[in-house]
């Protein structure tokens, strides 16, 4: 996976997590904390993409997960 592809995936991915957490009734503070850390998580993943193999489900389903393998 190229870093540009990952970057395009991460923004809607974090938004989908936010929506699922909101629908599940998670506290607002917990959702805000996750979203506040999303930029740092994205930066970490983007820095690692050149060093790792990235695995995502074939249709880039937002309910799936990312897997990095060094």
C-alpha cells in the first residue's frame, strides 16, 4: 500500500470509528479523545508504511481493520 492510498483511507476510517462509537453510546469525552489522537496515529502509520507490509480487506471496508507487518 502506498502512503497516499493509506492517507486517503485513514480520514474516512477514523470518521467511521467515531460514528460507530457514537452509535454504541460511548461517552462523548472518550470519542473526543480518540479523535484527538487520530492525527498522531495517522502520522505513525504513514511513517511505518515504507517499513511494513500493510494488509486491509480487499474492498477497503471501513468496518475492517488494518494490519502492519514489519
